[in-house]
C-alpha cells in the first residue's frame, strides 16, 4: 500500500486525514478485485467501513473529501492521471478509478 500512500501525498492528501487511509485501503481492495469498482456502494465502501469501524456513508464522504482536496491542491496532476481533461472535481467513484489506473512510480 505504500505506493498508494505516495500517490495520495503527491496529490496533497496527508496521513493526518482519516480519508487518507480509507482511500488507500479501498485502492488495495480494488487492486485485489477490480470488479469492486462496479459495486462501490454495495461492496467497496462497506468493506472499508468494516475495517475502520464506521459507516459506508462516512467512507464515501471521506473519499469524496479526498477527491476535493486533490482537486484543490493539484488539479493538473488529477487531470493527468485521468488521462483526459477534467472540468470539475471527480466524483468519489471516478476518483477511485483514476487512482487505481495510476502508476505511482511514474510520478515526479
């Protein structure tokens, strides 16, 4: 998961924020089973919530907040990772898909 930590930090999301670890864990779950990207509210968010002792709604909010942080702090990198121009902050599930396909080792 350290590659995901590096990626999140380059996007301006720091470990003192609960969404940092929840997002990294969600990315790890997606890496293990990419189909979870199709079922974020049924599978992904509840699995992360169980791990962190919270609700799936809180997980979704924290990932949405992480997307907002990344968009505010480094929109160019978010768009570059997406591979297409973004006119606004990506939604939570879209943000997860963008980060999942990113290669942290190729970032500056």
